[in-house]
């Protein structure tokens, strides 16, 4: 038997390539599909007549990760306390997509965003290589030895801003396809309170299974390292005890099996709803008087 020997430099190169492809595989399996969208306000309590920006977090680290491609944002809307819904024209760029919002009416504003739906398919080709593509499985079927998974993804993001006071009644739901609906005026929450969230699917209470997790800005700088790790709930209602002040992020996801013609394109539709809110703290340093 012929023995193959490698010198030290060759061994190092083999090790580098092995680590690179292992990391690439992890990034593809966890990163390409799992990016989550959060809509945020720069301030959550504003004075009447003030203009203040909204912006986004997109990715795996809180409060800001990757830029969002303009084409990824299907719609960004502002629901004022009174009057028509305001549609924001999305710029054709990759950025945090900051847009100014005019707070010109007293009450609660609801800021929302919906992503452009997209496909994600993982398969092994006929040469034995694993592939990750942002395409439906129908496109890769002829060159696939095995299709491991195929998703169709939609995301729905929401946050609330109070202009001097809250609206009565509180606009808990605005009709997103998948929506986290608080049981009470979210601006009244304090550290130590418990928030109850109901899941609405297509405008109706959802009673099936889903997964949620939550964290706050500053808890961790690490990838997908959340204060409340991912947990499954079966009834579409869950409670979160908020132990401290800060900006909080909640994410909920549900998977729906594809049926009919859709089954030719993907295995499951994954819907994700996110909610951002802020628990204020009292001032910790004295204000300067001069």
C-alpha cells in the first residue's frame, strides 16, 4: 500500500480548509435562513410635534446586526392614533433603513414592517455536495440527490411609540398576518411586571404550536444568545416576566406544512413575528442645573 505523507505546511493548509468549510456550513445552516427582522424607534416616548427616526435590526445580534436590502422590505407602515395609515417609501439600498416619523397627534403610534417572502432550500446534489440556495425546491429537484428541507419565509415586525400619552383603547393589534398582541397597554409596563402576549394568525387567535424567545439590549453580544432561550408553547398565548428595564425583543415563529400546489415549491412555510418595547428606568445621575 502506498503511504501518503504531508509536510507541516500541507497539514496546516488542510486544517485551515477543514475549519473554513466547517464554519461555512454552520453559517449557511444557521445564518442564511435565520435572520430575524426587528423594527425599532429611536425614542419610545416623544413630545407632540416631534420627528424621530425608526430603524431596523436584521440578523443574530441585538440591538443591531446586518443591513437590510431595500428589496427585502415589502412594506413599512406607521399607524397613527387617528387618520390614515402612512406608508413609508423604502429606499433601494442596504442599510439600517432609518426613516423619520412625524409624531403630530397625541396617542399611541404603531410601527410595522413586513418582509418580502423568500425561499430557502438545503439539498445534496448528485455529486454528494450539500447545497444551500435561496430558491424553491422545484428549481433544484432535477439536480438533487436528496432535498433535506425547504422553507418559504415571511416576517412581521412591530413596535409601539407613545406621543405624550397612550391611546384609549390601546391599539394592541393592527392586522398583521402573524402578530404578537399584548394583553395590556405596553407603555405601562415596569421592571418586574409580566407581559402576556397572544398570537394572532390572519387576524384570529392562534391556538397551535409555536416557538418563542426574548432578550434585551445589553444582555449578550453573542450570536443568538437570548435571555429567555427558545421555548415551545402549544396554546398561542405566553407570558414573560420582565426583570429589568431596557429595550426588549420578543420573537415568535410558527411553521405550517405546505399543501396542494405549494408542496411542489417548499415543505413548510415559516412565519415569524417580532415585537420590540422599552421598559424605562428612572434617571440615575442628577441633572445639571447650570
